[in-house]
C-alpha cells in the first residue's frame, strides 16, 4: 500500500469537480508512477471547510478559487508553510506573479500553473524548462478557446458574431457573460504570463493592450477567405528595437502560418528563436476536464523527482497484427473478368472496398482503391494472391491510410 | 561572479561542436537563470582526453558519442559517480533504456534525453511530466526529419525518390549513407522510446517493425494529392485489444489530421488521451543547432529546481507602438477623386499599399486593401482622417495582418 500524498483543494466549481473525479480515476496510476497515493484531504469552499485546517492536512495545495483575493492570500500562506502550490489562476499570476514567484523561491517550494495558460498545451513547462536559457525572439498564441471557436464558426458557416457566440454558449464553449473572453482580456492575462516567462522581464496585465473580436463581421471572415488568410485572435510577444511588445488583437494569418490551421475551441502557441527556428504546441483550450488534466499533470510533476523515468509498472503485450485502412494500386491487363477476380480475392480475405478508381492506359488499366480497416495479415495475403494473377502487370502497391473516422 | 557548473562533453562531432558554440553564446543567460555559469571542463574524443579525467572534473556529463559502446559504459559510470547525464543517443536508449533508467533511479541522478527524440520538439518532457499519469490511448509521430523532407519534396515537385534524396543530401538534411533514416530504423528507435514513456511498458528497438520510404514513387504522392491525402512516414504507438502496437510505416493522412500539414525537415507528435483529446507538438527535426538546443535545454533543466521561475534579470522596455501590416476596408460613394484623396492620406502617413481590390455596390464602392508594415499610430491616424472624409459611408475597418514575409 502506497503512502498517501495529501492534497488540499481550494474551490470546487467546474474545474475543481473535474479534478476530483480525474484524481480518483487516476490515483492508481499516479501511485505506480510516484510511489505515493494522492488523495484530497481537505476542501475549502464557501459552504465547507476552513483554510487553516485544509492547509495543515495538505502536502500540496491546489488553488481553483479564481480571482485575486482571497486566492493570493491563501497561495502565499501555503508557500510560507512549505507547501507546493498548483494553480489555474491566470488573473492572479498576471497581476501578482512576481510576488508569488519570489515567495516560491524564498520558501523553496514549487508554484506550478500550467492550467492557467493554454489549457492542456504544455507551454509553461516548455518555456520554463526546455527554453529556460533560449533567446526567444517572438511568441504568437491563440490562447483563448472561446474566441477561436467563435471565429472558426464564423469562417465555416458565414454566421455573424452574435449567432456564433450564441452557438458557443449553447455548446458550453462560452460563458453566460463572455466579456472577459470576447474582449481579449483573458488572452491578455495569459500573454502577460507567457511574455514574463519567454522574455525574462516583468509584464503585468495592465501593460498588455488588447482588442477583442466583438466588432468583427461575417464580411471580414469572407474577405479573409478570398485573400487566402485566416482570421484569429492572436496574442503576440516579440522583441522590437531592443524592447518588448506584448499585445492581443484579431489578425489575419497567411495559410502557411502554423496557427492558421488551428480551428475550434483549441489553443496553440508558436515560439520562435534563432537556435530552434520555431516550435508549435497545440491542443484543446480550457474546459473543465482539460484544465483538470493540466492541474493533475502539475500535481504529479510536483510529486516526482525531475526527469524521472519510473520503473515500468506493466508489460503490455506487443500486438503485431493490427487493423489498418489501405490504399491499393494494381496495374492489370484491361481484359474482361479481371475486376471480378480481384474482387473475389479481396472478399475472401474480408477486405472491403471504400472507394475505387479505374484509369485506362492503352491496353492496360490501373486500379486504385482505398479499403476499409482490415487486419494487415489479411490484406497482405490478398496482395500476395493478387500479385500471382496472370493479368497483373506489376507488383501491387499497398500503403496504409490513417483514416480520421477510424 | 557566478560559480561554475562543470560539463564533461563526450564526443565532439557536428552536434558536439554546435553545443559548445551555443553554450558559449548562452552562458550569461544560463547564469542569470540558474545562478551557475556552465562551462565545458573536459572533452573526450578519439584524439583527445581520457574518460576518468573528464568525469572527475564534471558536474554533468553530455554524451554525444552515439552508438552502443562505449557510450553505454560511460553513461553508466557517470551515473554511478553521481553525475547527471544528458544524451542524444536514441539507439542506446532504445536498446538499453531500462538498464540506464534503473541506474538513474538507483543513484538519484537525472538522465535527460530530449535530444534523442524529435529534435527540438519537447515530447519527452511532456510525456514524462505533463502526462506522467495520463492514460494515453495513441501516439502518432513524424519523428524523422530526413524522410519528411524527402516526402515533402516529392509531393511538391513531383520528383522521384532518388532525386529528392539527392537534394536532401545536397542541403544537409540527409547523410551520405541515409540507410538508417530512409529504412525507418531511426524512427523505430525513437518510437520505442516514446512508447515506453507513453504506455509505461518496456519496448525495445527489436520489437518495433518498420518499413521505409525507399519504395515510394512520385505516382504514390500524385495519388495522395488526388485523394486529398498527405503521404508521411508515420510512427504509431497505440493500445489494441488490451495490448500495445508500436510500428513505423508510410501512411496516407487525411488533410484534417494534425500531422498532414507538417512539411519539410520537421518533426511532430500527436498524443491522444480521453482526458485531453489530443496535443500536437511540432518543430524542426534533428540538425546540429537544433539538437544542440535540445541538449542545452536539458542541461539547464538539470541545473534549476523544478518549476522554477527565476527572478527577472532584466526589465525590457514595453514598446507600445509597433509596425504591423493591415487590411483596410473602406466603403465610399463611387465618385471621381475619391481614390486620389484616400491615396493622398495614406501617403502622408507613410502607409504603402501592397494589394488593392475595388468592388462596385450600386452608387457605392467598397475598397479593400492590404498595406505594408507601418507604425500602428500612423495607420490609425490615417484611418481617422479617412473616416472624416465626406464621401466615406461607414467607419473604415482596419485589421492587422501577420505577414509571413515580414
């Protein structure tokens, strides 16, 4: 039986609830990886618990209250008591980051906040660790999933802003009061944090000018398409003339830009640096389960030694014959009965054709088809049999297809 | 003056040379971040140095010899001596990973190997830390930049394999003997490592079936395009019927797949898990400077406490007026002289038009243009002046354009 690792949970709204569920679900795996079994030993919310008791019973505090106070006071108190803290509170970090990071250094504890920026996209970790001493030149981010969903819908359907916002609200991608998202303020807070990490210079929310998407029209999106551009709400932090510019505004992106293809409620960040050219990280933006997953990643990271590769806890059987969809290309003499024989062989092996094209080439014909997922051994057996047919001109070509619907 | 942090460098080929250069260049920044000044205190290569002396004088050993022996022996000896190790040696980890990770755990040292997989794409870190206790369902990777470059060129130019390979060799993206890359063996070693980390089960290179790109033809790429598919060398690790399948082969991808748009000498990995949907990480594949950058990231990570946000070492001026390219949309009465007045205002503010479209709308006209990068204050001043013109029907719309050539 693993020793317990005690977590004090501050706040139990959507994300707090999703975190509690996820933690219960993953506790065995966390115990395998860390040797400690995480459990929530105290919860503080309006109707439940008191902070000193929650703190006393915790090895680590997860702060999901949001807002500035009392979140700031609790996080500081936890670190002063020598506890690690994991928080998803972007506003707190964008306004009081320096004070909190200084407290973490002073008390020798970890203050982790991956969930505060970019949903499950691990951009905080990459900036703090992989790129800790890199010379970052520019960072571009789509750091608000709500606005990216709205703009994607406007582009796809020609809807006006108000209709796309209403759809986002129906689907749970936008809150009843979407102000912080659609004005760009939420993105500005995240950009303040990312700019601080990437450029090693203090940046607070009040220093980040932002512009939202409320004034964009279906026409703007239509023009974007006509010009071969995508329209996104983009956060930018970049060196300019020896200084730093941090800002959020809608922007047209050329189709080849790594962020141009990020659609729906997704986040993505591109980091440019001379030594690495550019890295792009993308994934779902904030949402209860996604944010909870980022919080859990931070909790587990605080429990394990750095760069640890724990002993494998299992030995999954390595499967050698799997189902794949295939593209098949067969060159044959253009004679009667050819297709029937090939179809019969495919049928015998349980290979089912999804799409098919035949092209004439003088006296020969080229058959190109995509087949539904089938055990590879069956497909290769069919290819061997087809290769042996008299009227087949060259060895059939079989290439796997990774089908998005599969 | 910062205390020194002593690095023993094993091997000084392309990557070793690039690492030494990068380290010298970044030493001040590393000292700012870590409080320690990294320096190479010993080098071992065929013509220089002996291992015991290099080891004695090092706090951390960087292994860039490659191959199995003596790399394995040196890495083990370093860890037994209590030194952290950073390595880019995928072959070593794919064949002796369990032994090495066990030694790291036993001796309480870090064994970091981001540079062994995926170039600068921080996939090792994300799997080891962000997703340490996540239930990964599937991982797809483009983990070999050489083959991705060759396939991209075949797709773009219609070139045959041999010609695209020759071009890759000329540009330094393929080695004189490209066997390990083009047969898929290099990718298989990387997939063995990633599968071990993602699925917590031992996987060695010999257990990963692989198929290369040597037999692909320009025709296959042409068909891919006709079918709306991209053709890539894909590594897959996925749960299948309670077991695990790990394999490397060429595969067609639908256009919407996150890896379909990864072109040129790039690497990318998509990780799928129920709690997070999917994360995609992309960046340049192996190359001297990129690999050196990944090695430096690992070295710095070994020097700093986990999740540390060091005190800012500078205070860059926040620049508020920056140059941007803009899209401008003006609705005007369709009268003589209108365009001249607008052009004059733009010229006065130094705004230069890059492209321009005019559409008639009854008695009105809609002017849409994209302008070259200009200080935003100048552009907004021009917009204010244009808005005040008598013949302008609605407030002009100005939206920034992030220009790839800018």
